[in-house]
C-alpha cells in the first residue's frame, strides 16, 4: 500500500511539473546544491521506530549537499557515512530531467545505477526527488562546481 501511495504522489507531482515545465540543462545543474527543505512524501503506517529513523534522516538531509561537476563527477555529502557518495558519475536526460548516478567505473553501462534524481523546476524553485526515497527536497545552488 505504501509503494502505491508513493507512486501516486510522484505521478501527481510529475503532472504538475509538466504543466509548469521549464527547460533545465546540464549546464544549469553543474554546481553544488544545498538542501533547504525536506518534505516527507509517505507517512501512513510508519512505526514509531521508522518515524524516528526518518526524522534522523531528515535532519541529516538538511545538512547535505549534492555536487555535479562539469566532468560528470558526482558527490553527495551527508553526515551519514553509509549514504555518502564520492566520485561517482552522473548523466542527465534533459527531456525528462532525470539524473542517473552510478559508480565511475560503471559510467558507460546502463546499470547498475546507485541513484536516480528527478529535477523539477517551478519558476526559480528547484526540487530533487530521489527515486525510491520518501523525500522531496527543495534545493538551492550554492556554487559552481570546480573541475
């Protein structure tokens, strides 16, 4: 039931995004993005323990950054060591604004993908939806990434 609800929420968000579509290029993506706000997309049926873990994750995400370099190197800086990503590869499908992240050594292969990030843009507001996650992240570009 949770997965169905999550998929429905994402689909509704996608439809809204399409109606407010704005082009977003790789060049605009390059830089370091700070998470400003975290929205939990799925809360139904969570145990107290799951709620506590998600709150800890939410707090860590509020201190995290995503870095997309022009050479297609990617890093995700978060205080949870097991979630931290350094020196992966990113590629973007501009028409869908979906960015796939995978290990650098796997960069020319279709799979495996460590993370898919859908980018939505409404005016000047940019959001990241991480596939298979329960969070919608409001982000802001802090800086242009260095090589």
